[in-house]
């Protein structure tokens, strides 16, 4: 049985910070799953199986959230009282939006290129680079996390969201190409 | 009720008591059973020394024949001999048609979506046919191990969807087996290899069987097998190679499409043996019985064969690329590739897979047996022969899970390659005044349109409290357990009323149908059901008693005060008393009483285990 009142960081015994030691996180995750996973209770009572499944689900959810830099940013902001409605919020940064438009146009062109797979993969590498750069900027905002910095973090998250969506579209396009094979 | 074992790794709570368990590889072409004996996992042979059981079931007027004997007669009695039934498992009548126009059975058309095959022994479902194979393997295991099995681990292709997994579990139920876990085949193979190599790192398991293809990318870290991504095709395998060769022969020999069932079976048999010959030889001679006294003679070269199947092999590489991308890895980051499944004997497969991953694939363990061996190891851990802390398998859901929304679109709820178990909640509302029921259509697949995804089930929520339109807030929780099976729960949030969920599986059997099959099952009819029930209860009671005693000995005095300890002991003594008697109901009742009395103790033990795992790690350490 896990203490469900703990937040994800507390669950793993980690400090609530944006910069996270990925190895340490993975270690803690495995340590917890080792004792909580339903396989440990394959012969257990219905109650044990239910509790271990709930616990294991909780651990998986916490791990998924913390290991991904975009999810982690959103979660950390929510812990600081900033809940974003990502359906409605969008960045107003004109230069960034122009860049997005260009990237999107490039992606739409991909199927007509001589090597569509190569082209998409170059584009994805570019998207990932941009996300990594935003992750760096995000880390700076969370260092002291003043109200102004948290607003800046929120703006960075909106941009990350954009790029994540674009990455997803690139993956979908690649799958469509696969299916056409 | 086995309470958590807090013993140190390697120390079994009761070393003298070895529990019998087995791993079963229920394959398209062949099936196997394996077990751990004296610390070593191995497959179990039948009386004549054969390990592979052909997955062939022949129905005769007064019984069933399974395995080699049935296979030998497949050509003579095609309509009553079911081969490759795994391809039909968890599928609908419509799916079956698209699997190949030349399935040599008579399907019975009817309203029910589960296909029924017409045989001399009556109509049978794929679940029942699979159950016959499981029963045969169970008998073999009980005979060689000398007792009744406490549980089995059955392997399934990683790419099996919920309906196919459920059908596999149903088959085990009809066969009277207790399933400890459905284990993904590539993960199982990784277990078999991991134990041999003990190497931490990232591995790819390429599993091409008779009818299914899986690719899994997993990371092994100190005994934890963490699946990072999986992909595949649950209708692609060696059978398809055979079919292409058979079609080629038909073309060459001028056999037309209207050939009869026996002819088709002969062609498939000849095609398969030519394929096998070409694993080592450059040319396979062919001599096909045309059925009218004449023979067609020809030959197939390896090059010719490779031209026929190359497109299929390349199709598997597309899945490999997608799995790598989902795991966020490049081919060169994979340490090694393990080959599993009989079809990986085809030289072209080895060549192209090696090329793709830029490494020479491993095939040291017999690719036919490796899956069963891994399953046996896992079964041994799950049944409690090892304290189990040294090994853990973390698997993923292979296909995204979604629900139907407006306009025939699918909204994804759990994306593919999410680690299981997992749960996601979604809120719905009513759109009519006084609406008390609601239907949710759950699908599996990656596409956006409902018509392109696989329908799993329609869930009907009933007993929603009557409110004005939009007033009810119904929180529906979709969960996927460690077996990869879907569960749905619904609750109206403002009133806290739990809605009942009625499942209408799109391609599965209802509980009632399964129970009927269990009753009709030949093995059970002969036995006194009452006596069997009593014996099962007694076994369960003994297990409960034994586990609780071990737990109390270990930490009862630490975690319980005197009164609590006594209350539990009192219920325990009562169970010991009734379990010696012959009143089934009383035993069941007392097991329930004991479990209730122990609830808080179970929670305390779980908490203690978490504390122990996290001992020394607290936020303060990092400040």
C-alpha cells in the first residue's frame, strides 16, 4: 500500500526540482516496482492483488511523469499552483510561431521528397534539438523559481507543447509511409 | 492468500516444499511445456521423447486427438483437423475471412461473432480447440512432475490485442488451468537468455513464429527486464511463407483455385517441407500429388524462395524501425539481437535482421524452445519457489487503447508502449434528463477512425443516478493489468454511486459460454465436480494457512499488538479446523473471514516492504 498523499518526487525520495538525475530516478523506480508489482503477489489474496496493482499503477504514473522533461515541467508547475489549460493556452511569440509554420510546411512536403524517411528523420532531429534547448531554459527558471520565472517557465512549456505536437505529427506521417509500403 | 515474503533473496520460506508450476508456449505450429526441476529449466518430452507438440487437433466422432497423430492425418481428414488455431483465437468471423481465402474449414455462419468450426464432434470454437492443446500439455507436465500443477504461465505474442489475450486466458479456464500470468513471448525469451548471459544492457528480441511476428526492445538491469517498446504483426509468420510457396506451386503446376481441401492441405505440407529443406540446401525438389494419380515434379531454389518471401521479411523490419523509434533508440544502440521462433531459421531472415541491427543475431538457445523455458522460470518465481526479488518483468501495452467519440473518431486514452499495469480516468456526462445508462465503445489500434481500429468491447454503464442532462459526472477508469487485459470501472462523482459495467466483448465469449464449455468438457464430465471443488478449497485453505503462519513468524510480533495478533490467530485456528472437514461452503466462508481479519495486517506488511525498499533514501539526503 502506497501513501497516495505523497507527490511524485516524494514517492521516489527525490528533491522537487526540475533537474533530475535520470539514473537515480530509474533506480528508485525499479526498487519500488520490485516490492509492489503484481507479480510479487501472484499467489496473494484478492486484496493484496488489488493493492499491489494500485500501487504499481501509481509508481508507473509517477515515473512516466518525472522522466519526460515536458511532463515533468507541467507537473512541477502544478505543484507550484500553476495549472495550465493546454487546450486553450498558446504562445504569442511571433518569431517562434513563424518558425513553427515553416517546420510544419517542411513536414507536409516530406512525402514528395526523394528520401522521405531520411527527410523526416532530419526534421525530427531538428525538433528534438529545439526541445533540448528549451529544457535548458526551463531548468534556469526553476532554479530560484520566482513568480516571474514561473511565468517564464509557463511560456516555455507552451512552446514545448507546440514542438511535442509537431514531433507527434512527424511520427504519424512516418507510420503512414510505413503502411503504404 | 500468500502474504508478502520479506525473506532475503535466495532464501525460500519453506525450502522443502517445492510447488509444481509450468510454462506453456501455446504456439501456432507447435506447443511446448517446460518446468524448473532441481534449479534448471527445461522443456518436458512426451512418452516417446518428443518435446514439440504439433498444435493440431483432430475431432473424431467419440473424442479428440492432439499432436503428432492428428498432424499425420490432417491431409486425410482436413475438415475435422484444426491446424494453426492460434490464428483464429480472439478473432471474429469477418477477420478470419481476411486471414486468407484458403482456410480449409467449414465455418458455421451465425449471429455470434466468435467463429465456430463445424466438425464431426460438433461445432467448436478456437478457445475450445486451444483448450485441448493445453489439456494435453498439462497431462504431460503432471505426469513428468508427479503431481497437480499449482499454476501455469502461458505465453502470448507481445502484439496480441486484448481480445486475443482474453481468448487465451479463456482457453486455460476451459482446460481447468490456473493462470499465474500471461507472458509476452519475446519477454519470455529474454528471460531465458538473460539468465544465461547475465548481461545488463539493451537487447532486441526478434520473434518470427508460425503465425505471428513480434519485436521487443528491452533493457536488462540487475534482474529487471524492462520492455521499452514492442511492435509486430499478429498475422504474419512462417505459415505465410508456406502459403506463398504453395501459390507458386499452384501456378507452376497449373492447379486452379477450385482445388479441394485435401489438395490445399497437401500443397501447404509440401510447401512447408520445401521451405525447411532450403534452410540448409540450395535447391528443394518438389513432387506434388495431384490427387488424380498424377504427380507434378519441379524444384524451388533458395534464390527463388527468397524472392517469394522477401517482401514479408522486409515488412518485419518496418515494425523493427517503429519499435526502435518508440524506444527512442538507434539501431547501433542495441547490444544484441536474439532470434526466436522457428521461422528465424530461414537464412534470409537472419541476413536481413543482422543487416538492419548491424550485428550478428544470437540464436544459441533452440529458437523453438526458448520461449517455453523463459515461461517456466517465471512460473517458478510466481508460484513462490524463489523469493522472487531477483527477477522482475515490466512489460508494455502493444497497441493504443481508445474510446469512440463523435463522428466515428477514436480518442486515445492509453498510448501504445505504456508500461503496465496502467490506469487512466476519463470523465463523461449525460446528455438527456434522467439518463441512467450509457454505452462506451473501447477500441485498440493506432488509427484515427473507429473503422480502422479493432473493436474490443462495448461497455454498458448502468445504475447512473437520475439527474438533469449534463448533471452527472461519470468518471470511467480504464485499467490494463500486468497480463495486458483491460478492465473498466465507473462511478458517478457527485453521488459516489458506482455504476455497474456490463461487458459485451466484440470477439470474445461471455462468462456463461465459458462455464458451459467447462461443464461440457470431457475431462470434467467424468469427474465428480463436487469432489473436485472440495479439493480445490482445501488446497486454497492450506495455502492460506501456510502463508499466514510464515508471515506471523516473520513480523507478526513487530507489526501487530497482542490483541490484534490474537484476533488473527483465532480466525486462523478456525480455518484449520474447518479445512479438515468436507463442507466446501464453510471453508470458503472461513477463508473470507480470515482475509477480512487480516486486511490491516496485509496493508502494514506492504507499507513495511515499501519502507524497506526506500530505506536510506529520503529527500533530506539531497539537500
